């Protein structure tokens, strides 16, 4: 295997594709442990997508010879403070995507981070037996996030792949 920075990014994008295929098989299969296979598939895809993002950050940081080029987490490179030291258009685009909660990249980072949170028991409001038609609702409580679909994960993979190709074309022109 070549020892270029882009090889790790490409490898992780490929691995995410393999994990998506395994996720599709798990969703279609009727195995007794299908639910566990689906969850494992989702987490595998997220793991590899995050690794591809980190690889892309390493490519950019390596090209510009940033001191953070060996950062162990993408979030350490995707900060406005890193951009203050040197203006890097590729990194600026990634930072903008990462800090806007509506973008695919921010959702990817949030989903990856959520994998490391302990499970929480859903809170059920207590019912008052004397008032059966009134339901107590806590508006401060966060809603349960729907599970990530295979299609959404594939879209994230395609977005990351397209971003890597576009960035590489720009970096090669320099």
C-alpha cells in the first residue's frame, strides 16, 4: 500500500461502502439477531465515514504543513482557531459545514459522537389516575432521534467522496 495521505481516506470511503452493503443485507435478512446486525452495520458505517473525514483533514493539513497534521480527531482540525493561523479554503469549507447543524457533515459528527454516549432509558410521564385524559409532557426533554437510514448514510459517503475529489483537484493545481 502506498504511504500517501490520500490512501487512508480512499480506504475508509471504500470500507464505508462495504459496511453499507452489510447493512443492506442485515436489513433484508430475517436472522434472529437482525436488529443487532443492523445496529452494528450503522455503527460500522459511521466509524468508517468519520475515519474518511479524518483522513481528508490529514490530507489538507499535510499539504499545507500544519502543525496539527497528525491530530487524532477531526474536531481538533475543524475549528475556527486553526483557520486564524493560516487561511486554507478547503479547511474553511469543512469548518463551515461542521459548524452548521443543518449540514450533512455536522450531522455525521453528531452521530459519530453519539455512538460513545451511554444508553438512556426513555422518560415516561407519570399519569394521574384521577385525570385520565390529561397527559404530562416535559418540553425540556430532548426528542428521540430517528435511526439513520442506509440512504442517508450513503448520501454522506457520496458527499465526502465528492468533497475529497474536488479538494484534491484544487490541491494539485497549486
